[in-house]
C-alpha cells in the first residue's frame, strides 16, 4: 500500500473512531437525560395541557412550568416510542425530581389531576350530570340530584334548584372533586357572567333576577341565531304583559326525560306546571342553563310589538304581531 493509501485509511479509521465516540457520547447523554437527570422539576409542578394541544405545545407547557430539564430529549423519546399523539389533555401534577421517562409515562397513561369538560349552552342539569358521569367525575345521578335539591341566593330571592344557574362553558374539573364543589364552580362562573346591574334591570322589567334567567333559558332552548335572541326576549315579555300564555314548545320538552324532536298535540295537553300552553306566566324554574348571549338578551330585550314567532329554517324565525300574520307564517314555513 502506497503512502496515499495508508493516509486515506488512517483518515477513514479516525473518522470512524470519532463518529463512534460522538455516538457513544450522545447515547450516554440521551440515557442520562431520559433516565438519570432528576434536577427538574425542583419542586412539584402543576402543568395544564389544553384540549387540542399538539405534542410540541404540550412540551412547551411542560418546559414553561419548569418540569423538563431536556425538552429535546423528551421529544426524541416520544418519537422513538411513537407516543407523540397519545397525550391526554388536562392538569398534571409532576412530582419533584421526576425523570423525563417518568414524565412521559405519566402523560401517556393519562395520569391527570383534572379533566377538561365542556358543557354546551342549553344543557340541563341532568345532561351536565350525564357528562360528568361519562368522564368518571361523579357517581350516576349524583350531580342531577344535587342540582335539584339545592338552590342559591340571587337578587334577594332563594331559587328552588340550581337549574339555570350552572353556567355552560369548558372547565378544568379536579379528579375526585365533590359534587358541591363542581356545582360551586359552575355557579360562580354564572354569577360572573351576569350584568353588573342585573337587579336594576330585572326590576325595570317587573321581574326578579331568577325570573329573568328563566326567560334566558327559554331563549337558549328556542333561539338559534344570536341576533334574534333580544327580539325573542321581547316576544316573551310582550306576551307576559298581555296576559297571554307563552306557548313555548321547549318548556314541554323539559318535562320529558329524553329529547323529543317533535312536540305533538297530545304533548300539548300534558298537565305539568312547565306546560306553558296550559299555564300562564313563566315556568316554575329555568328549563336549561343559558349561555352569555341568552342571558344578555333576557336582560336587554329588543322592543317590538311582536307576539308570535315560528321557525322558518336556516336558524331563523319569522315574527308576527297578529295571530292572522302568525298563522300565515305557519302555513308558509311549516306546511
């Protein structure tokens, strides 16, 4: 072998040795970063992973909370294990001095301290209870029973139940929280969503705050378009002032344990205080838990002379001042 050949061979051997040293060093670093380094978190860290977060966003949340000493090693470990899409959203408590491996296992196992739960606008207390049960947060029927047997002080009035005062939103629910604590979270949020002058506005309407919330619950169950909510509120107040029954289908549906797509003539004859075809005035309690738009509409109705409305499709209603106009709208849109 000539001199050039020996030089090239020496260079090749040196490169191989150098690469081997680098790989060995990287492997040792990775092993220590994943299984050995316990410097962070220095204390127990609470980390919230929002619903819909990507793995990169979850990693960033862990890093911001001071839970990860080696975010890059965390990402690589998850990629090697094919765990990048397996992290459940929620709140995690990361023990002090947990390794990167332990943290990833905790997140993949869904070992969370709180779960994200969404309650859509218009849910009843029973439906909220069913969702809590499905998330394994409460015992069967526990929340619905609590909501039906407890009330709150609102505007100087004691409500008979919590129906209507459990604000529908997305919450981070602690695992193991008691039913009364969960209810308190929803009620506290409801109070924060009320207009600051709710009592003054209710008095101007000739009602109590709970009665206005009952109107808001009717709006929530009947309206589909936000711009119609204040107008629909005005219809209800006009009918109440005129001594007319409200004739709201959704109040009858509230009597049933399950959803009814169609209210029949036989249903209209059900003898229930919630049947606003048979009984004048407002139903005894709200019939659902209204969202912000419906609450605002109930406290600030749009003035009009309308007394009737009928669904005309595409999320909107046709409003009428006289029964004759209303019957024409019914014929046009429903027949």
